[in-house]
C-alpha cells in the first residue's frame, strides 16, 4: 500500500509518499520518531506508482536532501490534505486515515499545533 504522510508542526509544510506492506508497523515507527506527522491517506500501489508520486511532488515542491520528504506551499499542502492520495491517483480507491485534530488530541492538547480548516 502507498501512504501519504503530512507534517505541519515545523516552519515547513512537509509531505511524503511511501510504500509499505505493513501500514500499522510503518505508522508505529513514524509515531515514535515524529508523533505529530499524520498518515493522511492510503491506496494500493506499486514501486513505480510511488516513484510517479515522487515525480509529481518534485514538480510542486522541493525535496529535503537525503530524505523522501518534500517541502510544499500552503496551497499544495491544503490540496493534499483535502484530496489525500487522490491527488496522485484519481482512479484509485482512497482510504483516509488520520487528521491533524486527532493527532493533536492524542499527543499534545494545547501545544499549539496548526490545524487545517
């Protein structure tokens, strides 16, 4: 499965598309290293589909050196938040997972996490 991770807790809008055969394990590993990033949505996909998504992100954002994360504008970040993986694959069935509000309530009520409305 492909997944879209999003993080707006720093001064940047960070997004990442990755692939995992075990989404629960992948999410757990992110939760321990970056508890405020969300797994926004998922869909079926291959290694080539992941590379396609990375190519699209390269057109609208800047890759963080030596990582799979991209910095994108506020507008692109909001569009990705709204559309999830549909942004990349409009013909796939998309599964929405987490919201920033859920993560804030789980990890840090009142810590000033930016919410998208």
